[in-house]
């Protein structure tokens, strides 16, 4: 494209909230063959709400999971979970804390807090070790997550993120957060697919939740990569590009930055973290997945009309 065409395309993009980081990017976008969406905050709104608190133990279901003096009850489970998550910035954590506050549950401060990336948190509360997170987080600590497997699966099939809670080495319950799918997500997926662009999803979240969201927006289950650790997102993009495919990665998080940098085109959302925006080639100021299609159209129009 001529410099003039590039300027026009860049300006049209800007007016539509699609920021291209330079003329070569503008030219490149039309050649994208696959789009990989991050799930949380990209296809979904990223505004988590606490939806479920389940206590396990004799008082709850007679399963005898809690071997201590008594089952904690739902308020107790939430009290420990909120205490442990108080210092975490993760949206899942913020929703747990807000949920406890909304239910007027007084929770203590944790004495000690540690993020376990991709898995959850470990904290010391009232002298006890509290874990909130994935099945693996608990099993790595020698706690068997299987007594709540049915509960987890039913929450995950609804597209919720379920987290196990352990206190003092005992599984005490499950909490779940839900997020809303963006209203235009399914239209964006359909529009890309009808142009012959294959659509994928990648997420740190569990397989079942990921598939529920993928199904809702029309992404083929075979194109879903779940339980991808933050450091492995870039590798996942690389493996899609291995056979020469030109991939656009769309994401919002710090976790997504290496994958955005690795992709043929990295696309960040305007509300995303600065790290993601810096790593990206394109920024979608309106946070609208449909603007991925708009970016491709602008790229095509610029280069075909004014050659
Ligand atoms: P995502 O890609 O969805 O942002 P992450 O890689 O941050 O996912 O986390 C993966 C999984 O680890 C989450 O789905 C959740 O089960 C668990 N997890 C991460 N952080 C926390 C936390 N602060 N509290 C509880 N669970 C967490
Ligand atoms: Mg995200």
C-alpha cells in the first residue's frame, strides 16, 4: 500500500476504535487465517460474580469429608476463602471477597499469602493453611479433591469457574464464580468462520467450563485449549503457527502478553492490562470481539481499493 493508503486505513481504524501500531500491521491483518481468543475478559466480560458456596462434611451431606469437630457450613467456607483471597488481584478472588462482603460475612486477615499462578492461592488464616483453587492445588498438597467431583462438574457444565477450599489440610467446600459472555461474541465467531477464518479459544480455566463457553459462542470443541498455564500460552500459539498458519491472538491479560507477542498479529483489548497493550500490534478500544472482524475488513479495504 502507498503511504497515503496506509494513513487513510489507520485513520478509519482509529475512528472505529481499532488502533493499528503502524502501516505494516495494517497490511498484515488481512492475511490472518486463524483467530485465537482468550476466554476470560475477551469473550466474556471478565466481571466475575460469586454464585455458589457449597460446604462439604457431615453437616452438609453426611459424606464424612470433614474429619474435624464440625463442618464449617457455607458461611464458614466463604469466610476462609475470602480471608485467603483478600490480597489477590485476580478477578476470581475479587468476586469471592465481594461476595463475602455482600453476605455480611466478617472475615479475618490472612497472616501470610501466596499466589500459585494458574492454580489459586495459599494463605495462613488463624494459624491454619487455607487453599483456594484448582483440583491440582489441593492434590499437590496431599488433599483428595474427589469427594466434590460431582459438585465441580455440575458447576463447570454451567460455564462457572469452581474452586475448591481446604482449611488445615481438609477439604471443606467449593465456591464458584460466573462471568457473562459478551453479547457480540457469538456473532464475531460466526462472522470469522464465514470468512474461512478458523476460530480457537485458549484459557487457564478448566476444560469443562471452557467447553461450555465455547459451545455458547460457536467455537468447535476441538479448537479449545484449556488449563493452559500462563507461561504456556505463547507455546500454544506457536504450535498453531508451526505449520505456517498466520495466527491472530486476542487477549487482555498480563498472562496473554507473551502469546500476543508471539502471534503473527497480537490484538489487545483497550481495557486490558498495559502489558498486553504494549505487547500487541492492534488494540480494540471498544473491547468488542466483533471489532476483530472490523480490523480485518479495514485491512482488506485499504489494500484493495488504493493500490
Ligand atoms: P484465566 O486464564 O482464566 O485468567 P488463570 O491462569 O489465572 O486463568 O487461572 C487458572 C485457574 O486457576 C482458574 O480458573 C482458577 O481455577 C485457578 N485460580 C487462579 N487464580 C486463583 C485465585 N486467586 N483463587 C482461586 N483460584 C484461582
Ligand atoms: Mg483474559
